[in-house]
C-alpha cells in the first residue's frame, strides 16, 4: 500500500509538468486574436466561420472562445472574470449601452486608425456609429442590424382560417387571432421566456404610444409616461394578447415556437428578424411560404438590435505588434462586403453599411433595409429595450421581472402594473 | 467485507417477498426512465423525434446523432481528462494528509480549522468566481489548465478532508500510539499503518471527486477557454444554443458522451463506493 | 487532546516531528483562509458598496441590503429555497431509507439494482436538468406520451404553472440524489449490530417495529451526514434550475444561488448580488453551527 501512495504522488507530479508547458502560445503565426462570442447555432456558427477563414487568409490565428447560454449571460460572466484576472480576450461580442460600461472601465482599446483608414464615419449611419463609440472614439465594430418589431405569418394557415390580409392594427391582430382559434390553430406562437415576453411588451408600447412615447418610456425612463394611462392600456393589450398565445409555450425556446408556425400548427409569431434563419433552414421562401410584416401599429418605426465586436486592450503578455495587427484585421474584415453579405444572410439581419447591393437579400431583408433608411429620416429608429440596446442591464432586468411576473400572474391588474414597473426601474438604478 | 447482506427477514417465498421485489423493480424502472429516453432519442432521426413519442422505439436506428455529437464535443473529452485526473489525485492526497493530521495529530486550533473547512463545503462557488480569478491572474495562471486544476483542488479540499478525517477518527488510537512508542515518525505511521487501511475511503474520495470535477461547468467555463475547455462547456454550447434548429438526437448523444466516464465509474466501482461508505465514511 | 506532548525530548528530530503536522496542514490552512474566508470577506465588503457592473469601493452602508429586502424576486427565491430544500431533503430521505431497508432483505441481484438507483448521481445537473425539462414538458414528454397511449384527459403541466414549477425541481433533484441517500443508509444498515436485532426478534417484535424503534434510531449519524449532503446540494442547486427552468415562468422558480449569480454577473448589480450572497451564507451558518457544535463537542476520538 505504500507503493500506492508513491504511485499517486508520482502520477500527480507527472501530470502537472506537461500542463505547465501546455500554456505556451503557438509561435508560428503573425499574430493571434481571441474572440469571445455566443454565436453557436448552425447559421451563426457558419457565419463566424467565414470571419475566421478571412482572418486566417490574412495570416493571423483565430482563437475561438464560444460560450453559449442565456443570450450571452454565460459569456458575460466569463468576460468579467477574465477582465478581473487581467486576461481579457482580444475581442468580444458586446453591444449597446454595455460598451459604455466597459469603456468607462478603461478596458477597451480605440480603433481610430482602422476606422479612419476605412472611412467608418461615412459607411455607417449615425445611429450605428454613435452606439459603437465611447468618448468619441470607436471601440467596437458593428456586424449587423436586426429589426425586432416584426410579425411572422404562415400565409397557408391564414388562408385556411379565412383571413385575407396581414393585420396592420391591433384590432385586426385580435380579429385574425379569433379566426385562427376558431379554425383550430394556435393563433400566436410564443415562448414565455422573459426576453420574449418583453419583446412583445416593447412592440405593444411602440404600437400604442408611438416612437416618441417609446423613447420616453425606455430611453428617458420618464415617470409620467411609465405610470400614465397609456402604459395601463399597453398592459391591458398584453393580457389580451396572452389569450392568443401557445398554452404550451411557457419557458420554451423561441425556435421551437417558430417551428410551430413553420409546420402550420400556429399562425403567427412576434419575433425579431433572426426568426428568418429558422424559415430558411426549413427551406421556406420569403414572400411565398412566409410573410414578414411590421408588428401591427408600428409601421414606419424600426426597433434595432445591433451586434458588435468590442476590442479590448491587450494584456501585457499578449501585447505584441502581431496581436494588435490581428485585432485590427478583425475590425477591418468585419465591415468588408464579403463578410457582411454572408453573415447577414445567415443571421437574417441587414448589413451595417448602407452602400451594399440589397438585391442579394430576400424580400424581408430588402424591406428591412428600406425601412431602416426611412426610419432614419423620420427619426424613428429606436433602440430595442428587450435586446439590451436602450437601458443598462440592471434596468432591463427590472423591466423583465415586472413584465414576466405580470404575464404569469393570472390576477395581475394592468392599472397598477405601470407603477410597479416604475418603482422596479427606480430601485434598479 | 464478508457480510454484505445483513438482512433480517427470512428469504422464503411469501407474499411480502413478492411485494418487496415488485416495489424494488418498479422503483428501478422509474430511475431508469430518463436514461432510456435519452438513449432512445439519441438513436432517432429528427422526424422520428417530432412524430413519435418519448418511449417509442426508433423506427430506424440512426447513428448520425452520435457521430455529429462526437464531432462537436469529442475533441474536448481529453481536456476533461487532463483536468480531472491531476485534480482528483492531488485533492485526494491532500485530503488524506489533512484528515490524518486532524484525527491523529490534533493541536490547538485544529478543531477550529476543521470547523472552518466544513463551513467551506457549503460555500456557493458563484461567490468566489471574481476574487478567485483575480488571484489566479496574479499568480500568472490565468487561462491555463494548471489554474483550473488549482481551483478544483482548492474547492475540493473541504470534502476530501472531511471524508478522510471522519474515516480516520474511527480508527483506534492504540494502533498509532503503539507505533509512536516504537519510534515511528509522522510519515511512517501514515504510510505503514493508516494508508493500508484506507483503500475503501480512497475509493469513495476518488469516485466523489471524479464525479464532481468531471461534471463541473462553472469553473470550467470561467477558468478555461477556447481549445482548453472541458467537455461540459462544449456540451453546454451545444445544448444551450438558443437559435437554430434543435437536434435532440445530437443533444442527447452528446450528453451521454459527456456523462459516460462518470456513469462507467459508478457502474464498475459502485460497490467500492458502498464498501467505503460502510466502513466509516458516513459515521458522521 | 494533544497526545504529541508525551514526547518532549528536545532533539531536532523530535522538534521536527512535533512541527510536521502543523507544516502539513499549513498549506491547506492558507488556502482556506484566502480561498474561502478572504473571498467571503471581500464579498462582505462589496455588499456595502455601490458596486454595479464591476467591483467599486464607494461605501453606501446598508443600502444594498435595503434594496434586497424590497426586491420581490429575492423573497420568491428565498421562499422557493425553503419549499424546494425542505421537500427535497425530506422526500430524498424517506425514499432513500425505504429503498435501503427493502434492499437489505437479502435481495438477489442486489448489486445490479443498487447501481440503477445510484447512477443518477453520476450525471451532471446540466444533463439531469435538460432530460427532465424534456420529460416534464407538456407538449413533448410524459404528458404527451400518456395522452398518445389513450389517457385523453391527462394533463401534467406543472413546469408551466408558476405555483407548481418548484415541485418539478424537487422531482428532478430527488431522482438524482435519493439513490445516494439509499447507498448511505444501506451502508449504515450493514453496520448495525445483528445481535440486538435477533434479541428483539426473539422478544416477538415485528420487522417494521424493529426498524422504526431500534435500527433507524441507531443510524442517527447517518441521518446527520445525509442531511448535510442534501442540504449542501439544495443550497448549491444552480445548474439544475438554470438547465431546467432558468428561473421561469417569470421568476417563479428562482433560487437564491441563481438570484445571486444573475444579479452579480448578468445584471450588473454586484452590490445586491453580494448582499444576497452574504444573506445566504448567514442562513447556512444558522443551520450549520448547531451541527458543528455537536460534531466538535462529541467527536473525541477516544
């Protein structure tokens, strides 16, 4: 048994030594860029692979650190702990107001050189470029623009239920829902996860209160708007709409719900344009097999959700000219047409630069690009609250809690929901 | 362990015997359902999953789920081995030494230390993520497998020490006292007297630690990245992906692959586990 | 207590021998002081600051605790832990003891059956959660299966019901841990002195009486150990909730570990997250101190 002891010691020591050597970085590339992201699903992974190939073609090494789960919540944990340990990755998928938080911590590097050389200021619309800047400097490169306020329709189901046109107002939406119900379909496919509940909620706010009201509610967090009668109306609509939702949908992933619309069990789904990737994967064509229309009552407005890659200051250990060049290469390549086309066709979103030929995209993509431009003129490009473009994560969390709790509570009162919402937001600030 | 069945009842064929067997078999069936469902599903084609039900037999045995799953998570299998093996051995060894000291060589404060350590068993690991990664960064071990092994050893210590201490406490003092009178030193007593008696508890400790560390997700995702990720992180990336079509057969096959080593350990070493528990680990 | 003192010859070798135990324990002591208590202290400090996205050290007193107390979600999470923890521990103990007693009746193929009961413990909570999420889903799992088999009126939708979802967590957790409890008690039963039982049998006591009155009371330490292990699983149940319900519907199946994680990391409210961690540790302390007290009082090894 003494030999057992010795054996254990020897094995543990022996296994430690190769591990020490293992930590060394590969030395034979021009530079390495490590990217933390949560683009792990089929289409997204394919899209990221394109970026990886382009970077490798330029002679750099791409180190992939994908962390799936919770809409990036797991990746956020990884990023924070790594930042604390002084070992930030070169680039990470960070978006919206979060960029400001990371920037304020002094962790992000500025991309002045790349952005000037490649004329980002002229390529990008102001809404996009403002989001990417911290303190007047670019700290992140945008990769796509998602539109959130879409309604997805299976026209075949609509025909079977005797509905002849897509709803454009909330009343028409309810009328369509009644007909679908009568014909034995699930009117509205909806997975009851907090972010999905809040996606519907923000669409209703936009529909009832218009772009100005939306901004007051979610950007300014204005007390009078949030506790006013219009928000009570929104909550009333939310309760009513809930009556049309899939009873099996609670806690369900959105893509499983999308599958119900695709297979003709359900008639509609309220979801951002990433839903298109599900339709595409099922071999369906936009315009014929499925229709996308702006959420009833929100025509002319565009709630956006922009994904971006933030660039970190490299840690002392990694701060080599080669690695910096690799980082800059990612920033450059991400905006180039080649990547923008493939990535956005896979994701269902539209390119961030306005000079690309949209004829390569399907009708939903083309409509989205046109609406984005029009909304820019009408001052109705709106940051999506549910997708963390409008508020801090703390405030967003407070809204999620209130909205989801309202929906799962059978006796919730729309009249007092606004007050609850406001006090939750206040205490989160 | 000569007498593994201490049973009191007579082993005649009576009504109560039948009832006992029926209950045991029914319970076994309930315990097996999730595993059976996972196995069946992993061999089904996606259409089969959509149309058939949970316990229906696959229409065609389809191995594509397993092939795809191995392609995605298989590469991370060895990472897990590289992390788990040293972490299990080191934490078990240190636990044995600690348990030896805490039971046979008590000194002022050693009981207090044991109390502090026991409380540590209950520490939710989420609280230590940030400070631990700060420390690991300072040690220059950020993002290395060594760092991850270190974290597992540190947070496994509480349980391994507890196991060995409770086991050694039940060993008669006289043995050790006699050895001391013979002039045996600290390590000699450990090596000659205690270690030979420790096989059952070593087994318990190894199995417990292996299960804990192999199945760990939280530390793995935070302290290892990219190509060094353990298999649980790869599994999570596969199963928890929120967009794109769900391939349940692949998910289930991947879950089986990730769980296979621990399952095999329980199946083949399970009886040592029970023996270890029997011989004192649970005498609280 | 310190039997080392018997040897007080002051040769260097003896001095070394006397210091060796302390030297051996020293690294672990350091680790525990830094890695457990240092970090707890740091969390304690943060709970009095306005830390939000990242740690900061601006003192705000008890404000974070006040906000925590005001937070409805925290109370839901705490209540859930009480319900979940209580049911999980009691049901696991009952099933574990029951199966152990049955298995102790000279069962054929005992090893095989034992392995079946024990295997869930080998699986990670993520796998368990995913599998049960699927089994309990009304549209996909057991519910659909029973309806397919002709039980039309069957409806099992606890996973979607905000008042019952916590029972789903209990089902999955009991499935995972009860086999382990069974193993612990089986081990305990094997250690019971047979002569006491024989004597009772001779006196004409029935089997259930013998188990209830004589055998089980003698297994008090096993109950203690099982309780500790189960309590530790209940308090740390994080993977299970996140894989099975992610806290939903709404936040009706949230647990404190989950609450703390999401406020600290996903929501950028590190102050509240730290405050909730300290509250949790306080609760653990309240359960553990009596146990430790008895453990360290009675456990003299002579």
